[in-house]
C-alpha cells in the first residue's frame, strides 16, 4: 500500500506539475526525498517504487529444510511438549536453536497447536482452515485440510466397541498417589470389546519393565492378542535415537517382542482415541487408593499382589461378560517361549579375558555341557536378559548361557574336595529363538535413514 501511494503521489506530481511541499506532507518525507523519487520515476517508471527486498528471503531467516526438520521432530518426538519446552529440547538434544516465538509462528503456519493452546487460538486457526478448505479445488488437499480441522478442533467421532474379545487391547500408564506418600505408575491393559482389565502392574516409572509384566499377564492368562492400541511412548514407537546403547532404545525391545508373536501395534497422541483405558483410570483413581489404604498396602510389591484379587472384582462390577463375546486370542505360548520373547536385548563385545561385561559385572559363556566357550577379543554378540532374569549370549548363530565371574572363589580346588565337581548340563534354547543377530538388527534398522543410523 505504501509503494502504491508513493507511486500515485509522484505520478500526479509529475503529470500535473504539482506542489512538492504538499507531496512531501502526504508522504511524510522531505522535499529532497521527493526530488529523488521524481528522478527514479522518470528513469524506471512504476518499477522504481518496488522495494529492493521484495521476493528476497532475509539472510537471517530460517531455511525451509530446517523448518521441515523442526516439524518432523515435533510431530514424532516432542508432540506432547509445549512450544517453550520444545525449544529447550531441540537445543539440548538436536542442536537446533530457535526462540519460542519463532517456533510458535512456524507451528501455527502449519496448523500445529501446542497441548496448552488456548481456545481462542484454536478457533482462529480453525477459521483459517475452513477458508482454505472452501477455496481448495483439490480433493486430496481438501481431505488433508479436513483432517487438520478435526485435530485442531478437538472433535473426536464416536467409535463402536470392537467386535471380538482380544481384537484390540488399549494400554497406557497413569501416575498417581496410589498408595503411601510417593507417586507411582499403574500400567494398565483393557480389552476394547468387553472393558475387562486384562493386565495391570505398578512400577516407579512408566517403563518397559512395567509393560512387559502387563504383556506377560495377558499371554499367560488369555493368549496372544491381535492388536495393542497405545500412546506414542518410546516403549512402543521410537524412530530415532542418538544413544549407542541398544537396551535404552526401547522401540526395538517391545516392538520386536510383538513382531515375534504377530501382535500389531497402533499408536496415537490423542487420549480420546483410547477412551476405554482413560475412563478406567478415572474410576480407579477414585476407588483404588481408598481400597489400598484400607488394605494397608505400602510397597509396590504388596500393591501388585493386591491387584490380582482387585481386578477380578473390578471386572465383575464394570466390565461386560467375556462369554458373550467371541475370543480371537491366539493359543497361549508355553512359559519358556514367553520368558524368552519378553526379553531385553543388548549388544556386547567379548573382552581380552574371554568374558562379557554386563551391568558392571563380568560373565563367561557356558555351553550345554557346562563348559566355558572362549571367543577372541572383539567378538560381537547380543546379551539376552529373559523375563525370568536368565542371561544368554547369542553370537555366530550360537547361543550360550552366561555365568557370573565372582571376585573370589567360594570353594577351593585344592582344599576340601577329593575330586573336582563335574560341570552340570545346561538347558539352552535352540537357535530358532528370535534373537539371532541378523534378524534383530534388520528389524531395528528397518525404515531408518543413513543419517539416523550414523547417530
């Protein structure tokens, strides 16, 4: 508008030989500036009034590639953080330094809202999306805009219960002052068809261990479910990790166990999408702390024992009867398979003493005959900590049991024995187990870019 006004004033001044002082008052400048504009107009015409920076991106502006990276990181990694907190996380973990105001502008331009976004901002962005939707002629773009409208407006369509028992298991954890004076996390799995709680476990934090115990309860009591519906915790879904420790990358552990059993995992960042388990937490937060207090429960171990009897009472009162729904749970695996599948897997290297260091302790590899097997220094393999805390070592398509190397011998070979004791035979699983190095790393690296793998 300013450029158009300057052009109109100067053009009228030149065409009608007008008053320069009056033109200077209209434009709020000096007569010297008026003379300069007249000279530019006579030489270049209307193009003389176009600003030199028109269409040129500022040197300090954020590049499009960096904006794409920020949006990707926020959608997959920091989706539950506020914009101010996301700026701190980007600087700390990804070396991306951006101000909260700049990040807010980027997110709002792409119609991404913070968990703490006000209703006024949501309404404004929703109005903009409706305007774009009305102007768009592309069906694909209209569908994308409609999805964005639904996400921003917090509107969630109703969904009927699943048809069969075991078809969908909703799983989540809730932190609350369940018992005692310290907050703990209750891991919960609930069947979408009947509303029955099929697994529950207390832990100090929302951990892989907690979800493994819930999964163990489901497998031993009912069998293998068809699908888990969870939130986007790193226990279930983790796209990128800079950590070199495999056991800290929990995406590989739980997802790999589900892959071996044929269980699908579906994740969502919207709490309303898994409303069955969210409403169960509301009921439990009102009732369970009172029952635990009256029962005198003070430790996590006591609370987990108490849950076994309480869940039966809860299901009898609030859930639909299982008999009226057809079950699609697969056959229950044997206990040994369950313990071997629900495992934590870690990469380790044999040291110069033919031993493996795991959790600050040294272990030696033992074969099925009870004899130690020696490998050269630098041999890589996988340490498998099974659900029943048994330690195995997989390398070169062979599996061994791990024995702890103590700092001091408990018995003497020279005193107290007339003959050396015979090594006991070990019951070691066959190499059909799911932790063969080739298949494990192929699964872990599936879908990761070269840049991710280099981290």
